C-alpha cells in the first residue's frame, strides 16, 4: 500500500470519526448498529478538504445535510466548530499531500 493510499484511508477514518462522535446531529453514535450512519458523507468532506476549502464551505455542506437533507433544526454553533475541526485536519497533516511539519 502506498503512503498516499494509507494516508487517504486514515483521513477517511478521521473524518468518519469526527462526523460520528462529534457532529452526530441525529444522536446515533452510541448505537453499534448505526456506526455507518454518516459514511455516505465522508467522501464529500474528504473531497472538500482535499481542495483546501475554507471552513465556511465545509460548514455550508454540513449545514445543508443537517437542515435540508435530514430536515433537522440544526445547531449552527456546533456545526461551525465541527467544520473548523475538519478543516484543521489539513494543517494537522492528516490528508495526503499535507505535512504537519510543513504547515507549522
């Protein structure tokens, strides 16, 4: 497995973990059978982060998911924090093509 592939897999896992345990707008993280609930959104978040978008763009995607796609009222403050957390994966060197030592 190449370093790029390994890093991409690890980035997907990190995004999945954040979406499930920190974002979790429908409150399913504690249920074993729902551990894949947000998997369908991981690839799009990864794509956004790979493009080095700003926090606002990640927020807009998550907000759309919460309010339009899922039909929830949403928690704007929490979603903004999650968007910031996800974008921080770039500077943390989690995504392929990034290196935390270079970002510092």
